[in-house]
C-alpha cells in the first residue's frame, strides 16, 4: 500500500469511528493533516486540516463530507457494517497495544496452543 493509499484509508477509518461516536473530531483533523503530508490534496481537505482543536468539534460535521467526496472516499453511515468493522479494528488495535489481546484476536489463547501433530 502506498503512503497516499494508507493515508486515505486512515482518514476514512477515523471518519467512520467519529461517525459512530468512537473517535473524536480532532483525530479526523489530524488524519486530514497526515493525508496532506502523504500527498493527497483537495480544497476541502485543506480546509478540514486547517481546523484548530477548538473548531474541530463544531466544524468537522460540515467539512468532512465534501473533503471525502473530493477524494473519492465515502463517509460510512452510522450503524453500517463497514463503520462497525472500523470501530472493531480500532478497539482490537487498542487492546493489542495495551497487551490485552494476542495477534489472533481478543479471545484467542496466548500463547497459541501447540499444533497437534499426532495424526502425521
């Protein structure tokens, strides 16, 4: 994945998390800044990235849809399967970083059990 593709994916993930109440507006603005640095560009993205922390909670609601639209990205509707998947990925990533979940998932035994080779 190229840096611009990665930045676009991160922006869309942050937008989805914000939409379902799992992320904050300042994270969306930070992702917009990262997208500009990675090489994505559009007039609405520049305006979104220019929001201050104080403005973010009030302005992201209006600025995010046109920014995503200009980049060919979609704002996932709250309650959609894709938005829920983004929320779950973020929650799993937080758990993994905190050391509370293995790489195989939050309910996987850690370390994984040894493979049964008696049938070989």
